[in-house]
C-alpha cells in the first residue's frame, strides 16, 4: 500500500542491519560510531513515561512481576524481571515487526516478519527469558491461547450480530437515492455511487479506501474494502431525515488502528 499520508507512523522501509544500528544508538545514549546523533537528554526523555497505560488485570496472572506499562516518545515501556524494557511493534499489510532494548543490560533485538501473527511478540519474550535465565515459559502456547481467545471474541460478535439481524427487510429508498457526496471537516468527502447494480462507498482523499456495499438490514449495509486486506468487513448506516431523504451516513469498520466512527459524513448534494 501507499503510506505517504501516515509517513511518520508507517513509512519506514528498512532491514535488520539498519534497525540494529538504530537500537545501538538508542542504547548508547544517542552516540553512534563516535558521532552524537541525539543528545543523552533527548534519549532519556524518549525512554521516559509520557502517557500512563492501563495495566490489564486479565494479564496480571501471566506477568506477576510486571509493575508498570506506559508510553514514552515513540516507545512502549514496561518492566520485566525487574528491568525496564523499551520496545515497539510495527505493522502493515502482510508484515509485523518488533524491536526491543533493555538499556541497562545492553540487549537489543529486531524481529521482522512477512506475515501477520503473534510470532514477533513471542520471540521477544523468548529472548528476554533466554538472557534472564527463565527458559521454561512456553510463549508459543501462551500466544496461541491469546489468538484463540481473540478469534472467539470476534466469532461471538459476528454470531450476536447475525442473531439480532432482521434479514426480512429491504432499504427504504431506491439505491439511487443513497448516492451522492457526503462530507465533514475531519476527513473530507466520500462518494456513494452505483456500480453494476450495487452501491459503492469511495473515500475520496484516499486512493485505496473504496468499498462495495451489500444490504444488511433496514438502512444498514455491509462494506468490504477492495484494497485493504487487513481491514475486516464493516457497516455503513444511512440516516434518513424527516423529509424522507438521506441526511448522513455513519461508517464502522472495527480495527485496532483507526476509529471510523469518529468521521462525520453529512450529505452535501441533497
């Protein structure tokens, strides 16, 4: 995918050697091969808590020695076996990465994968245990359990939605009456149009966010994005006003990175 619009967050294309050098710089207080790239003060600030994070009680039994979880400047921070761990994961379509340093132990690892799974996080803990002399933890089994749990939650949500759905409904309006330009200040405009007998939602500022709509129930349609394989199916709900015409649409595509429900799309050409 083309990542220019989120370049500060997701546009680094690199390799193990380059990322290892970056971690060496981080562990060496901003100095790399004798050159001061960042000040020691700035490194300290990056590795210091800026935003407290929630300590999930459900995970406490698996990490009984964990006392804090916070966010620094571009780094996640937590403690493991009595030392501070500085780490961050990364993700894009088809790729997941993990990098970690333990500054006081001068340990750094980079994990790059060509798939979307829990392997990088499991490997991170295997490496930590290897260094800290605790080789008996079966992180593969643990994260398999986590995956099955999360998959089951998704399955339950889908089954609940299907159970509550009323399939014996149809749209209140003709498909052409849902078409038009919708927009708001936060994102910009989106277009609903007809293609081959069904509706299509096109997020106009993006080259890749175009989705096919299929009727779900009442004024709600399912949306499947064509060029975003890591995003699941979502819903588009059309809001009909007192005048019997569509005034607004609401989008919900559940995912861990971007909240589509925050976007406002009022119909512009009524």
